């Protein structure tokens, strides 16, 4: 094993299997916590979305089967693409996520670790989403000025995290029920749209805005917008959509457009409102935004618009294409964790609800 500070750079093989994407990346990482720099040597991803779509959501046992099938194939792909470099560290997502899916990545990583004689480190998927803001498609050396506020919006999480630095993090708010991506997926299902629902609703909502389609009588709640804390709740919003749809005789195309638009606006307003409150309360220098829902163009624009009210605030958002799950962000999170804590001798375990 190597010691901290001895290596000038490190070649990391990262593995992500927490949900319905099997992803592997080989990343060259260098620098210390004040000046991190990364180069993606190879990266591959197989999405299982088509398969889960049939069931309207992710089926954990099917996800596990697919990961088992995909992992060796992607491993061959990335090692070839990167020119078969000597790997210094294997990083694997340990949680949060679906445990049967997480275990496939961990077992694969353990076997590889033995075979290559390389240490292994378990990373937190949500820390991966935070780190994804450091990433460009190929090379990156962005820095985060602390204190930072991280807004994490994915299929399983909706959280506001205060970061004093890369190691000291405090959760200041979270959803009390559904995550925002989950709400998108559930509302999409009510509207008869495909899984994952986020992109489908986003498409319809955009169509409605472009065509100036709006139902003035349809007003969905902006949940917990007046609460003094930084928590979220999206389950009531989802139920409000359900009750509204029940008042209709049937769901016409126009109804879908109207609901999608109003839902997207309700969600975005709520998230922006809470984020503004947290910025005012804590005065961060940087706003870091991560998670699959950042792919939403409408919300992305609203987040970037915060610059108008907070001109000193630096806003870091992952590039489109790097917002949803990938292994490069896991490599970055692993490297940061390695710099912070070094390696651990503890046996890796999948932890479905691993906190940040
Ligand atoms: O981060 P992610 O890839 O997986 C988790 O860690 O959960 O996020 C997936 C979530 C899904 O709920 C999906 O519907 C949502 O991100 N999503 C979107 C969009 N693209 C993906 N939600 C809203 N608008 C989008 N364009
Ligand atoms: Zn994710």
C-alpha cells in the first residue's frame, strides 16, 4: 500500500452500481484538497432504464442481475480505452442505494482488489454528486471556495448540506418524505408517462411554456415554503396532482401539458425558495448543486439566476451529461475521501441508507 503524500498522482478505477446504471471510470487524480485536478482516462456506462421501464421503476433483483452481467464487460472496455494503466486505488460506491445492486459493485471491487493487489475504498454516492461539480468531460481542476452550500436533488435524495470544507459537512435540511426525483417519477406515472419520469415531465412542461399553455385554475401547493426550517416535502404535491386528475373525466394531452408545467414550477419554486433561505442564513461563498434532477433545464436556469440576487455567490453545477449517475464522480469522491481520511481496514459493506 502507498502512503499519503508519496504519490504525485493516482490512477483510480471507480465502480458505481447503486441503482440502475452500471458505470466504471478510470481517472487520474492529483493535487491536494486545496487544488484538486482530474483527468478522465476512460469511462463507460450501461443504463438499465429500458429494462426497468417495463415495470415502471427500478426492480432491485433485475438491477443486480444486469450489474453482474455488465461489470466485467465494462471493465474490459475501460481498461482497454485507458491503455491498461497500473491502477493505484479502487473506489466503489458503498451507499446510499439499493443494497443488492451495491453488493454487486463491492464484490466485483473486492475480487479485483485481490487480483491486482490494489487497495479499495468505499465511497458515498451523494458525495459523488457533490464532487460532480468539479468535473468537466475530460479534464478538470475547478476549486470550491468554502463555506459551501450543497443542494442535492436526485431520485432518492433532496438535501441541503453545509460544507465547512471537504471533510466537515452538516445536513441542514432534507425531504421528510419523497425525494424530488421520486416525485417527478410518480407524477409522470399518474400521467401515463414512461420511467424515468423527470425527463418526460420536463419535455411536456417545456412544450407547455413554449406554447403558452397554462391552466389558471390549476394551482399546486408549494410545500413547506413557509416553514422556518430547510426541510422539504413532496408527497403532498404528488397527492394534489392525483386529486386534481381525479376531477377530470379523462386525461387529455392538454391536461398532461398543464399538469407537467405547473408541477415543474411548483417543485422549482419550492427548491429555489428553500435554497435562498439557506443562503441568507449561512452566507456560503459557493453553491454546489448535484443529482439527477439538475438535468432539468428549467430548474437549472432558475438556480443560475440566483447569481442576480447573490452576485458574490459562486454557483457550481455539473455539466449536462454528468448530472446523473456515473463512475467518474465516484472516483472524485473517493480521491477526496482518501486525502481526508486515508484508507480504512474495515471490510466494505453495502449500506442502503448511508448518510452523508
Ligand atoms: O442522481 P440520479 O441519476 O439517481 C439517483 O441517485 O437517484 O437521479 C435520477 C432522478 C430520477 O428521479 C429522474 O426522474 C430525475 O433524476 N431526472 C430528472 C430529469 N432527468 C432526470 N428530473 C427532472 N427533470 C429532468 N430533466
Ligand atoms: Zn445519483
